C-alpha cells in the first residue's frame, strides 16, 4: 500500500548533512518526496511510496547521520498537496530553506 508521511526532525540536524542523508535514504528505497531545512533549525521532509519503505526511511531519520543528534521526530499523515513541492523531473527534491 502506498502512503504519504510528513515529518519534522529537531535537534542538531542542520549543518551536519542531514538533508543529503534523507535524500539518500529516500532514493535507496525508491521513495518520492522532498526535504528542506526550516528557519527554526529543524528539518522537514515528505516521503511517498510503499508503506514499509516509508516506515524504514522514517526510522533511519530517527538516527540521522553520524554527526547529527535527533532530539525529536514528529510524524503525521501527508497529502498529495505536500508532493506539489517536488521539482519537475525529480523523484525526490532537496528544497531551499523555508
């Protein structure tokens, strides 16, 4: 079954390669979506695809790359509207800070 999940990750998650880590995890699993930094210091991402693969990507985000520290991860249902931010021609986009 296909799902869309919207997450927000707080902690030491900017300046440590977290977006590249999320992009790699998503592409390795064949997931669509996007990731971006937020001005409040968090990282936000949307994953779309097979439920088990999305769950595995979110679990990887709970750990993050080696140089990060995840203090909290908020996970909620996403919508098709969330996917409109994906750049044309890309399956998973790394977006500018919002």
